[in-house]
């Protein structure tokens, strides 16, 4: 509000009012356009590939059955990573915002920073060397380490952004610490947690393309096969499908941010 004579209200500047509305329209437009882009990319690359004269190797690599299998493997790896990250980072981030454990926050955030900073391919190779095994979980574990930081950091930040006056008001109404956490602090931290989860989802999808190195499957198999055989068709299909899946997951994360947070904060 600007200065005005007593008794006379003056509206906020038009730019201040228009900015949130413009941002909402831009976000809505992106939510509408992004799934269309995913469909165009997926259908376009498949039509382009299947209308070509394919060799026997190409037919085996990009058959409908094989594409469905490696895509499903990629989705499973991503889903497992996200579930583990949420199960670890959200309770840990909540614990580290409690008075008795706040001093430990830099330690765990520092460890998560190491995972985010280290090259994913190096972590996958190290996991294989340590376990001397291959398979699904050997591919998942390093990706979890790479992806945990955004959720952990945003969970801590979300709790730190809660107005202390709201907590005091809850306590004044006779709520216990656990009830204040469940009814006040956690709901207000949810938008921050969802933003971190969205980042972790995209990281997991991208990093999962390297899981083929430990026989965990995924779309990286197509990319690796195309590169080794100098097969442009298989390489292109694998790369475009990986991009489309990342865009789809980012869109789902945006939907979660839009509709799963507290109604008063949307």
C-alpha cells in the first residue's frame, strides 16, 4: 500500500498484483504444453524409427517389446530411488529441525552434498567394486546417494520457514509438540518438500540411464548399444525416450507441487 490521506485506501501497484497472476498463467501454460511435448517427442521418434529400413539388430533393439521392457525398468529404478529418498530424507530432515538435533544438520547435509557433487558414474562403479555384484539394487543405491540432497535440504528449509508465531499459537491452544508438527509445521513445509522431490525425480531419471553399467536395465541400454554399434537409429530412440521420460516426470512433479500442497498456499 502507498501513502494516502487518512480514510482513503489506495490499491497496490498494478505490477505487484499482476506478477502472481502472470506467474500462475505461465505455470498453467507449461502444465498444458509439457505433456503435449512428451507425446510429440515419443510418437515422433518412434514413427521416424519404424518407417526406416531396419537391420535385424535394430529390429531387436527397438522392437515394441524391448522398448516397453527397458522403459519399464527405467521407471522402476526411478520409483525405487524416489521412494527411498523420501523415506530417508523427510524423516531425517524433520529430526534435524528439532532442538536437540539441530547441531547435526551440517553433518548430514554435508554428506548429502558429497553425493550430489560426486560423479554418478563414479559412484555406480564404486558400488559395484565394493559389493562385487550387479543388478537392480546396485544400480539404485548410488542414485539414491546422488538424489537425496534436494529433498533433505528443502525439508529442513521448509520447517525453518514456518512462522514461530504459528507454533506459539498452537502451543497456546494446548497442542503437544507432536500435534504442532503434524498439524502446523509439516503442512506448511510440504511445498518446499515437493519442490525438492521434483528436483530429485529429474535427477533420478537422468542418472538412471547409467544403471545399465551394473546390469540394472533402463533406457541406457539403448544408448549404449547405439553408441557401441554406431547405430544412429537406436541411439536416437534411446536418447529421445530418456528426454521424454524426464520431461514427463518433471510434469508430474509440477502437478504435485500445484495440487498436493496446503490449499491456502496454492
